[in-house]
């Protein structure tokens, strides 16, 4: 029986709130807070049980502390934007509350994300006797847990890891992003990077791409090598892994629109003056693009996110593929959200459950792969994200090099 404060009433916040509300045995009292209370009330009206709602500007530490002292939660689930990670962690320290998020901190003025800013809170959380769990969405999150699970049960040693994220859904729009457009476009237009023999190898943005045959009828899709944040913690926690890469699928249509937007300067994050008013082009673009939270109604198709690990067990080589397939329309039926928000929100709720039921405990700042993956993997099957594991005779050709 615990009280939880969810901050951020966007696409992911909607799913987290729905899923926490479905588990009253763990989340006995819920408060959803966001910059606009109306966003929270809108989500609250969809639920079968009452929750509290509140307005908070999470960039403002004092405001968040006041809310924490008033509601007195056992845990904060931060599903606002990566910019709010540090102020919310500061507020948790001041009010003595545990913390969980799904994306690592990013400064507003530079398209760059790194764990160093949040890992620097290690001593402060440890000394306060609190726990901060970082990156508990799908990727990062479940992909880290799949890796920890594979290592625990199937390998003495993992040599290579390929994380593969496919959204084979169609939302019927010319151009839209599956989660916050500003964060998504900053991520996709950045240089690629992968981990090899103890160092990062940099590539141009989306420079390396391969065609991968996705399972269970999804079929062939073009996937692009990108940098993704889970590789930073996985390379630290599994230093044996010689090469680690992250791949994401994009449609030709998405990439063509993105290229044009980039070419005309609409993805820039430095300010420009328009009619005497200073604007940041990417933030203006976000305003005119479809809200990802509104895409659920029209999105059809499935997502398939997983890992392919290659290594050794008992002196024999093994290749193991663990993945989840999630159907956009089923997610919408259950939570009024499409599968990208769903696959992020469900793991955030499960991570919170692990912390609040004492299955994952500790003092300090942690990434999810540092805990026992088994209870989390069980809950994935129970809470809407069942997974499949298959042993392959060899690494699939597109990632065999
Ligand atoms: P949205 O833009 O849909 O939602 C973010 C919400 O945060 C908005 O509704 C907004 O509230 C609220 N918000 C913004 N600024 C503040 C603030 N200063 N104080 C309080 N609330 C604020 O984004 P998503 O739901 O798509 O993404 C949420 C998070 O999940 C992001 O950090 C994203 O990077 C992460 N993510 C992680 C993934 C993973 O697999 N690990 C995958 C996808 C997303 P309001 O409506 O009230 O203005």
C-alpha cells in the first residue's frame, strides 16, 4: 500500500497512470501532476477509480518540494521531459522521496544526453538513504533488463549485443513523432555512435542502415544505427561486451520529411527572431506537429523491440533473441494510447512496483540492469508486455559483421 506521485501528464504519463490505477494493491493512492492541471484532469476522467491531480512546474524545485510535502508520496515517477530530471531529483532529495524516470537528463541548449549529470547524484541519494532508478521505460529500460536476464540465464559471457527497435505502426499522418517531437528529433538528428572494444565509434546521423526481417509476420524493415542512452550504462555494467549497437526503424516518408525540415532550419535548437519575438525553431515545430498523445486513435500495426545477444555458455556459442511485440490498437483499447507510450509507461509502472514492494531496494542511483531481472520479467508477462525468447542458429545476416 503506497502513495505515488506521477509527474508529466503526456502520452507516457497517461499509460503510467492507467496502469498504476489498475494495481490498487500496490498503488493505493495516486496523484498525477503536470504543468497544466487540465492535462491531468483529462486523464483522471478516463479512470475507473479516483486519483488526485495537481499543477506543478517541475523546473521549479521549490514548487515540486511543496507538492511533495503536501502529498507525501513514497515515490515520484518522473515522466515529464528529460529537462526536468535534475530539478525533480533535487526536489526528491529535499523532501526525502524515492525517484524513478524513463529518460536521462538533457540540457535544453544542447542536443546531448548523458548519465553523468544523474550519476553525480549517487552520494547524495546514498547518504539520504534514498533510491533513484534511472531509465525504466522500454529502451532504455526493458532492453537493459532483457540483457541482464540473458546474461543471468543463457550466457557465461556476452560478446556482442544488438538492440533493435522497430515501430511497424502507421498513424496515417504525413509526419508525426511517436513521443515528444522535440526530444525525438533531437535524438534522431544527432550523430550515431556504437561501442566497440572499450571505446565509442562515431558515425554520421543515420549513416549506417540494414534491412532486418522482423518476426511474427512484421517482415523486412530498414533499420538505422543510432546512439541510444542504454548503451552508456550497459557498457559500464557489462564491460565484457565487445560490441554494442542500437538500431531503430524509420519509414522513407518519415526520413524525407525530416530531411526537408532539417534543410530549411526547422530542427534548429538555437533561437531566431520572428516578427520581433525570439523563437526556437524546433519548439515552434513541436507546436504545429500532431501531439503524439493524440495518435492513438488512428495508429494501426505493431512494435517489436528486443535484443540479440551473442556469446558463450559452457564453451558453446549461442545467439539469443528476446523481444516484445505490442499492438497499437490493443494499447489504445486499454489505455487510450498508442504502443510507443504504452511500451514506455508499463515498464515505468513495473519499476515502481519493484521498488515499492521491496523487490528492488538500495541506496543511491541505479540503472535497471543492476537489479535481479526475474521479478520484472514476470511482471512484463502479467502486465501487458509479454516477451518471447528464441535461440538462433547464428546471428542474422544484417548484424552478422
Ligand atoms: P509528452 O510531451 O507527451 O509529455 C510530457 C509531459 O510533461 C507534457 O504533458 C507536459 O505537461 C509535461 N511537462 C513538460 N514540462 C513540464 C514541467 N516543467 N513541469 C511539469 N510538467 C511538465 O512526452 P512523452 O509522454 O512522449 O514522453 C515522456 C518522457 O518519456 C520523456 O522524457 C521521454 O523522453 C520519455 N520516453 C522514454 C522512452 C523509453 O523507452 N525509455 C520512450 C519514449 C519516451 P502539460 O501537458 O501539463 O503541459
